[in-house]
C-alpha cells in the first residue's frame, strides 16, 4: 500500500470549524438537480416555518482540509449516518466542526470515518453526521477501478424487502444535466467523464450526496416534523448509480417503539434501479413526539 501523505487523514485528527449557510444557490441547485418541488418546504407545507430539505446536510461535511487522502484514485462513499435534532432554517449562519474518528481497512480499500456536527448560534447541535469514504491507495496508473458485478455480491442476494407499511416512493431518471446542476456546475467525477477517467472510472459516477437526497426527500415528505426533529439515518452505498439510470427511493415502516418523549417509527429504506438492483440500503427512524 502506498505511503500516506502527512497532510492526509488520520484517526483523531481535528479538522477545525467553518461557517455554514444554506445559500440561495445551494438550494436552487438542489431543487433543480433533483427536480423537487420547493413549495413543500415553504410555510404551510411539511413544516410550520420555511425550512430547507434535510439532506442539504450532505453539504455540511465538505470543505474541511485534510479530511481524506491526497491519493484519491477510485474513491467511493460507502456509508453515511445522520442524527437530526432540528431543521436548518433559511437566512441563518451555523457553525460546523469536524474530526476524523478512525481510519480503517475494508476489503482492498482504506476508509476514512469523519464525524461532523452542525451547531446553531447558541451552540445547540442541529445535526450530527458520520461519513465513511473509501480509497484505493497506490492503485493510480493500474487501469480502471474493478467493480464487482451486482448480481455476484453477497449483499445484493441477501437484500430482502421487509414486511410492513410502505411510505411511498420517489422515482427519478438521473441524467448528466441533473448531476451538473446538483454539483453547482463544478467539474468532478460526478459531472465530467474526463474527471471520472482520471479517478479510474469508465464514466461519470452519480454522487452519493445526490442519491441519498432522494431517500431524504421521501422521509421529509412522509414524516415532516417527526423526521426533522428526531430523525436517524444509517445507510450503505452498495452499487454505483450511473447517468441514465432510473432509480426509486423506497421505505417500509418495520415497527414502532414507545420512548420517553414519543413514538419512534423505525424503517427500512433503500434505493433501487428499475431491475431491482439495490444501490443504497439501510435503516431510518422518525420520532413522533407526544
């Protein structure tokens, strides 16, 4: 394995703090890139006040210097966890802090586990996230990234749709224009074939921030306040989504558990292609308060 650069991530590394605001450009690109109706986030929609979509949080863990590896060949997002305590409000400045929890090996990859917290002006934790990003260190120049065939993966065979109450679906055919808009016109392997080739991919990789946001939008619409003020999400990215794929976000309520301050609604959530191949699988929950 290649020697790691001293500026690269390491367990315990503090990444400092940055300001965060859900800007007009960020929101516009989010709604247009996912082709979502922004009016449901306005007063009288899914919440009493104007708020922003929950998965605007996918912008929170970015911008921290030294959070990954300088050798970023073949890097892929493999897991994301979120805990939500309060919605992000418009026209408010927040502080985000981050550190590296761990750096560990997974199959032939090196994984950085990064935690981020988003705080309001009075110090309340709005949300906490843990991001797992994997790298193929020392593989640059060895050809294209070798991806396993979905049908040959054990995880794909084991995924069984659970019994329970459906919360609906959200379907999108994702094209390259949507990717470009969602990522603000920036050139990277989620928007440009040439950039994708440099990282060892034959074509553009639809960003995990984008596909995860479809699951988030489904939860926004189904649970509203119960999701924004007590939501939990733990998902794994098990197969790549490519431009041209039609994907559907789905969720099934598996059970309800009484807690001290309300009822926690537990779910199985996933994102699948038209042929049923899972791309994201995981769990979520919302807290319906007393």
